[in-house]
C-alpha cells in the first residue's frame, strides 16, 4: 500500500496462479487464446489449453491481472515466480515465455544462495538517495556511510538532527557536508543559538591547538 513502483530490486511471487483464491486454470488459459488469436503468436507450449474470454466465466481475470501488474512493477531488476501446482501455472508461464518476458532457470541456477545479491557501493548510494527523497534521514545516513559518500552522509544527518530540534549539531553537519546554504538557513531560524554554536567551534579549535602543541 502506498507503493509507486520500482520499490525493490527483486520481487518474489509465490503461488500467484496456484493458490486456492486464484482464478481457475480455464481463466488463465484465456491468455493462450489471446496470444494465438489476438497477437498471432505461436505459443511456446503447443499443448497448452486455450479458452476464449467469457466475461461471465472469467471476470475475475481482470482483478488477477491488475494484481500481477502491481507485483511485477514493484521490482527494479528481477521478478521470481514460484508455483507449486504445475498444471495451474502452465497458462501464465506459457504466456510470459512466448512473449519472451520470462524464462525457466537452468538446472542448479536456483541453488542455495542463488537469489542473494552482493551489496555494492553504488547500490548503497542509490538506496540512500531513495531514503532522502522520502525524508528518512537516519536510514539515508546509514546507506551513505556504507557507500563511502560521507558528504551525503553528513547532509542526511544534518537533516536528521534538524528534525530533532538539535540545531547546533545540524549546523555543524551541514558545514561538514559543504552545504553552506543549509547551515545559513538553520542559523537564521535559530539566531538565539548562533553565539553558542560559535563558542562550541572555538572550543574545538582550542582543543586541536593544545593537541598539536
């Protein structure tokens, strides 16, 4: 609920056509009829059953297809179908394979660990940007820390502390992120704490001087 698409790298649909609540096989078999009669395509599975669509008998297919589109469009890269009933899954799989939208995995391709995906710096960065768009500052900061984008991490943390009302910490992090505009904006909204923030910086500088000496 509230999803707008491309929310996840991978989506797994389990028993979409096989569960008891799903449309009957005869309804899904209207997809085969659509392939051959409307699209003029030869089905991959030539033995697949084919039924002309009947609104009185197959009306629930409209709802099923809407759900299918919703599930598929949540994925940015891969969609996996796992169906326990071989007979019920045939029409749907036949339709997708004929249109070259899906394929059966090769033997051993789905062994343990096959669905796992190694995290990359770019992947963490992209996820961080998604969290920024949603104003989930804390999650964004963690992602940027993983990706090594420390300026973006500091910016996300600045926004996080801003939301918590910790303006001094937010200003410091905004400057660390090289975002002077945000720092100035925060200070203008909280002028009363400008002197306190400057004193805090001065104390940090004096501490560095003592350590250096």
